[in-house]
């Protein structure tokens, strides 16, 4: 069974930065970052292929950057210029997601 563990979240003021990490128990070719804000559906934020090709939803484009270290089965999400609207629990999973893979997520709170 694949296990995914997210880390790196925290409380940040608007304009600040965070880097999230996702450690996987085995390799997954296309990884996605997702987030779920209070009262909202979980949404895809970004994805990255095993070759390092990434894409982003318009709301985070230019501010977030995904990367990965395949030798460590780890993916990252660098988040800059954070806004209150980015507040959510952030998750990683395959893209498309596999329901059994969802982990606990990591909380990101952007507030002044």
C-alpha cells in the first residue's frame, strides 16, 4: 500500500513563503498537489511528471513551483507571495488521484 506523508505547512503572513514536502513510500510517475479550503471541495493545485514537467492552476501560476527528487520518492511545492485565499489543507497524491493514497495533509494558514 502506498503511503504519502505531507509536511512543511504552517502559519504565514500574506506575502510570505513556505515549502511543502511529500514523502512517498514508492515511486509515482505523475504526482499532484491538492488543497481543500474550509467549506470547499478539494482542488488540484499543480502536477509534476517524473521528468520534471509541471503545470499549475491559474490562481497559483507564477507563485508556486513544484519539483521532485526521484531518488528520494519526494515531491516539493515552493509557495511564494502567499495570499489569504491560499489557506487550506494541502495534500499530495498521484494525478489523477487514487483514493487509498490520501494522507493527513499539512495545514497552511495565511493571515495577518
